[in-house]
C-alpha cells in the first residue's frame, strides 16, 4: 500500500483524488447496459452485486458519446471527457497524415491518466484489459523497471515480458490458456488475473476492463447473459473478501439494431452522400471500427463526415436529419460542444442514429456474413446509460454521475 508519509491528495486533470488506504479496483464491463445487472440479480445469479446494491451505493451514470470503447475507457482513466484527453473514437481520420487510423497510439493522448499520476507519486498499479488495443493507452507513462506496475491483456497474455508489461508469460503465471478473442473466456481471464494480482501483487489501484462479446450476441436476461454475469459475480465476491474497495461501471450500453425480419437496421450514409453530392465530396468515418468487427460488422450508431468546401454543411445537416432513423445531425462546433469532443478530431458534421438503427458507409463495405445472431451494437445517445455500483457507501454522490467519476468517487471512499 501507499507509504503513510506520501501526500494524501493528488490532483490529476483538475480533479482531486485521495490516496487509497486499501486496494481500489475499478471494473469496466464492456457493453453493460443496466438491464443486464437487473436481470441477473432478479434471477438470483448475482448475490454479491445484490449485496453491494443494498449496503454500498448503486447509481446510473452517463458514458461519453460516442458510446464506444476507447473514448470511454480513456475518460474513466483520466477522469475527463474526450475534449480533454483527445481519444474520441476507436478509429478516426487523421488530417495530418491524410489517413484513417486506429486511436490506440499513446501519442494521441492529450492528458495523463490517473494511473500514471499515482504511479509517479509512488503507487503500485495493475491494469488488465481483455483486448490489446487498450493496453498501450491505459498503460501510458507506467514504467516496469521497479516492480510497481503491471499492465497486460488477455489477448496477448502468452507474450508478456517484465520489461514491457511488468510480468513474464502472464498466461503461464495464471495457469490459463490464452482465450479466443471472440469468447466470454477473454473477460473471465481478466477477472481471474485481477483476483490473483490482488493477493500476490497487492496494488494500490487496479483497473480491469473486459470485452463485450457476450453483450453483442445476447440480450439482458437470456441464459447466456446471466451465465456471464454469474461468473463475474463469483470473482467480484473474491475481490470483496480480499479487502478491495470496488467500483463497477461500463464503457457503454448495448441495443438491438435489427428490423422486424431480424436483418441489421442500417443507414448507409456514404451511399447517400455519394448519390446526393458525388463520390468525391464527402468521406464518412465510423469510429466504432477496430480490429474486432466480426460481432458488429463495423456498424454502430455514431458517424462523422468530412466534407469538401463546396458542400453547404447546414443544408446537408437538415437533409440528413430528415432520414428515418436519424436522432441528431450536428455541425462540428455544435457536436464538439454538446458531446465534449475534440473539434480537430471529428468531421464537419456528426450523425447519431436512433436506438434501434446503425450507420454505415457503403453497403458493399460491410461484411455481415459472420454475424451469427441479430445485430446488437452501440455508439449513440441511446447507449449512454451505464451502471455505477460501489461496494461501499459513497457520501453525497452527484445527481447526474458520469462513468468517468468512478475513480474520484471510489477514492473518496477508501
């Protein structure tokens, strides 16, 4: 634990955090809309979480929009929205490089993480992610030369080294094989590693973040979903018994995105703009895009478009807003202000689809042949509500909490 002679309060990105007196654990359940927990508790599959709700604090928080993995994990990690930390999607158009690129490079970060700041102040930090795309962002600024930091992913757990991750051969250490990237076991690996790190490494702060494979395929209350949350609850109990103070939240919710016939419900925006404006006048970017598109086909409910100078943005916003299934279409400045986004990393306009609709580029660009269940996805305002549950009582929680309040509230309770 933190030496008693260290400062008690640390300021990170204009917010104050107390040094933990016992291990503080934040768990981000990817794609966990509140109904998943409600259904699993009602079924008797989450007795530990049910107890947390009764004796701790249970809130509903808003995630950031776009409701995607990278911007929300980095908001939780920095305590601030994307306008501050700079990560506004999983994927974006980089005007400097004139290229579409993944937003997983730490060079894109514009603010330090809370983890880095506490590490620099002497804390022990452990971070375990399901997918490797988040590891470098979350672990940015950590050093592994003095045994005070561990950061690795389930996906690449066979290849970890002390020099790069703070631990050699994490899968061997955990005595578990590397899970398939499209499996519930990828998340279970995160939980199992967290329990073992709690006992053996004794971090001051630990962050565990999962994959939404189950949530993309199975609705709340289904047998498969309840089975996943029952598994999570068993690890939650172990962390609680080991003495951790725990915050549970999510990066985003999840919604059904299919029509009455079970086919994906999609507005192919690039096809529309090509037809209206010509093929060179607009470029549509889908920030949901990442290396793992099998379960959603790169279809989410948020998109941005870069326009040529000849295009009247206001007229185009009005025309797109009239499309059935659109919730809101905004120009760059309005979208940046409303959703707290970095204006230089979004297009000339931003589109958000309604709850049961997604946005695509061209129909031919999306391979949906691997979808083996009706489409469930995220990205919009409709997936903004997420759980925020603590195993201890939180004094004076905010009336409208955000998921990135998790560490601030948790550390106020330690």
